[in-house]
C-alpha cells in the first residue's frame, strides 16, 4: 500500500508538519485566550490557525505535484 508520508518529499513533510504545528499552537492560544478573556490572544490564535490551514493546503499541493512527477516518470520510461 502507498504511504504518502514515506514516499513524500522532504518539502512535503516539513510543510505538513509546519502547518500542523501552527494549527496546534493556534488552538492552544485560543483556549488560553478564551479562559483569560484576552481578545488580542484570541485574534492571534485565529491568525495562527488560518496560517496553519494555508500551509497545510500548500503541503497538499506539493504532494500532488510530487505524485504527478512520479507518475510521469513511471508511465513513460522511453522519453
């Protein structure tokens, strides 16, 4: 079975982990900001979650690009 993590490029793995980390830090800040009722912390949390989601989507684009490149190399060996 194909595992994208094992077959993914280093750029894919780094981008994916960065996005996931940003989302995690954003969630933690959102909880802390909500508990302290600190609006600036809540806004920072939303910004981090948004950046994390965008970064995660970029990782998926990198993964798709890598898969297309792998497919092209495997399907036409005579080029």
